[in-house]
C-alpha cells in the first residue's frame, strides 16, 4: 500500500458515520450479567463464608492493578474490592444459581 493509498484509506475511515461506528461498537460489546448482591450482617457473612466457601485469597495491589479479594464458593469464583462486597456478591450468585 502506497503512502497515498494509506492516507486515502485513513481519511475514509475517519469520515465514518455515527451509525456505522455505533453498529461496529455494538458487535464487540460484552455484557456480563451480574446478580444483585445480598445485604447481610457481618455475622451472617462469616457464617455463610464458613459454610459455602472453599478458598480465599487477597491479591496485593501493584502499580497497574488495585488489590482485590478472591473467594471461591460452591465452585464459583467471585472477585471484588472489599471482603464484604465479595461475600455479598458470592451469596447473590449462589442464591441465583439455586433458585
């Protein structure tokens, strides 16, 4: 491809209509269905965690990532920024899976 052809291609690509751009973006969008987290007290969280969860790991923050809590409950991996939120989300997943 010559420099002139590349310039012409780039110019045409930059002039794409809004509808074209939106339709191209929608092809690549992924929507993760996430159940509503359950609201529990701290005692309920610990009891639920002890009964249903097999593994727990805290991933330390690095220069490019934030720290997060990883729990595996009933075979499902749940990740969230705080332990409480991770337990609530895992309980919501568990409830949805067992309904």
